[in-house]
C-alpha cells in the first residue's frame, strides 16, 4: 500500500524516524540513520540519501563530504508508519570509517 510523507508518524521520535539503509541489490544492511520530514522530502526529490544529524543538529546528504553517494531506488515504510527503509545503490562505503557497512563490530560476550 502506498503512503505519503504526511502519513509518517514523526511524533514518536520527537520529529525523527529511524532509517535503515539497505543495498537494493544484495539486501545487506549498510547503516542506520535518522530522518526528519525535511530530509525525507529531500530524499524523495533528489533520489539521494538525506538524513538529520543528531550530533551536528543539521541536515546532511550521504556522500556530500566523502563522495560515497547513495542513490535511492525505493523507500519503504513500516506498518506503524514510524520507521523507514531506503533501498539504495551505494557508490562506496556506507561507514565513515571506510568500512562497507556500519555494522562491522561484534559485541563481545
């Protein structure tokens, strides 16, 4: 079922929703970030991954500094309308450390 940005419940996360970024081809989870309404609108408009940086308190496009842009192929919304998946074609590593994915650390027992 198709939804619009206005259907998304940003209120549960104080104006933010978690965004799982997944490789559109391999389905590998690349990272987890957060979007507000404006960054989600920019993502839809540009087909590039936009997010809200909680640490810098500003909008940012993935790859604006590193060049590792993520082309968004599809956006999925969960059943509660409070989380999103960006299916992307990455042009490089997702992680700021240079790793392909952000989930490369194993939690010890």
